């Protein structure tokens, strides 16, 4: 390993003043996991409670149930207000999010108040209160959030392709749910979801703090609330038929000219934790080098996007574009680009650029507490291996053109899904 990469890898690892690596991976007696970095130089602190399930556990026909629960839990009444507002009054910010394989409730706060406010987060996820007015208000907010996504035609193309790629699986709908299913959501389904999945063995405390005393306090708070989370293993959600909305009418309305089309292509391939760096490198190469050059040559691409969505054990890669006019050459040329990478890999100069790009992005992630917590959480929930984050810098240094070539070859051997929407 060259001196440059030894330098970068060294920067990536969080250390105490005495030079010892400070990362924590534990399992509490309750079954909850603890994943933490102690960073004395952190600008602020983050304590996050992750749940090892997300929209992939939504009841069929009521997609968006996990997203609804994400909205409702922070609004639990507390001392004449809500837990979310109570946290803000103490200088903390609660930032919840839902993915296909996880739910996460992040508290961002000064170190001095983190342990004081963490019990409020535990109280928020302890149980679900019932207030019909709050329920309908939050459903309306969810509808507006999802409507904003529906007004982005490239997002619609991505969602339509992913629905086809993941057809027959729990991942066929976006984490937000479908706009068309929000009205079906109710308190009973959210309550069943909470009781089934919010148990200690499904939790992970993921934190970036400045000192060990704060982390120990957080662990004690979570361990002391073990009796709180008693999910019913026998509780089942109400299952209906999969809902698959017809998104083409909305896409057709977004076409302004008769010779315009929306086009998309997507692949679904298996990916392991050990292949994450190579996959990230291939995505970066396609997004920053290969596709801009190709689309510039074709001259018909008005706008485009590429999204790589990982789920447990797999990756969905989609490329979506507005074309004017349509030509099937785009499919042939995208396939040709992938075949060339699958046969030859990437040139040495491009490999060096990819390593630098991934290395600096990783460095930024490790030095931003919220981004670092999210990287650790995704690695835990999606890959089952939070130590990916620590190994990432070294794996970048060891990245080879051959590893990228193997991922491209896997894409080439997979039949893609192609969609074309005309006026």
C-alpha cells in the first residue's frame, strides 16, 4: 500500500488522543446492539435508535404503514406538548427516517444534553398513542410528501422500474408507500406493526459521541428499558393483495411534445458486503464518466438520473431519462458500455480517479457525525455488517479494475427491465 493510501486510511479511523481506535460493537443482554464511534473532535453528537425492519414489512395493500408510524411516534403527547417539541426545547433535534430494511430515529444534540434527552426517544418508541385528528393530519402530510415525488417524472420512472424489478417481493413499493394507498392506512395497522417489530432484539443504538461516559449513559438507559419492548411474536398483520398503481398516466401528462418519451432500464443483482466498494466504484464510474459521455454523443437525452438502491443481499440499479426523440440505440449503447467494462474493466487513470473520489467521500462521511451514523446504520440493517465502515478506506486502497469488472459482468449476465412511456 502506497504512502498516500496509508495516510488516507489513517485519517479514516477514529482515534483517541493516545492513538487507540475507538469503535464499539456490543450486544446488550436484552438483545439490542450497540454500534458507536467515540470522537473527541466531533462537532456535535448523535444518538440514533434503529429498528431492523422498514417498509419491506408493510402489510400488502397498505404500503406506507412504516412511514405512517415514523410520523406518529415523535408526536406522542408529553408534558402538554409532543416529544418532538420537548426535545427541541432542550436543544436536541429528532430526525426520523424509513427505508426498505430499517426505521431510524436520530437525535442530534450537544454532547452535554444527549444523555438527558435520550430517555425521551425511548419514550417515543415505547408505544403508540391514538388520536384520530393527529392520524388524519399526518396522513395528509404524507400524501403531500408523496405527491411532491409523483411530480418528478424521473422518480416515477425509477419507482415503476423498481416495482417490476422487485415484483413478488416485499420491496416492490417505495418506502413512502404509494400515493394511492395512503388513504387506506389506519391506526390499527400501525399499532400491529409497532407491536410486531419494535422489540429489543430488533434495535440498535448507533451513536457518535465525544466521550465514553456519554456512551455508557446511553447504553444504561436503553438496557434499563428492556421491559418496555415486548413485541408479540405471534401477532400477524392483515395481508391483502399487492397494490401496484398505474404510473403511466402521470408520466404521459409530463410529456410536453409528441416526439418525447420517458425511458428507463434497470437491473437487480445480488451484492455482498465484501463487494460494496466495487459496486460503489462502478456506480460512480457510470454516473460521472461513462454515461455523461455516452448521452452527450447520442444527443437525444434531455435529462437523466441513475439510482442504486441496496436492499438485503441485493441491489437495484436504474437509469431513467427523458428522450427527444426516442431511439432504441440508447439501450444498445448502454449495454455496450457495460459489456466493455465487463470485458476490460476500467483504465488505470480512471481507477485512480475513482479511488480518490470514493476516499474523499468516505472521509467526509466519517467527519460528519450524522452521516457517519447513517453509514453505520445502513451497513448494519442492509449488509448485516457495520464494520464495513471501518474497513472501507482500506478496501478502497485495495480496489482493482478486476473487482469492478466482475460487478459489470454480473449486470451483463442479468436480463434488464426496460420501460418506455410515450405521449
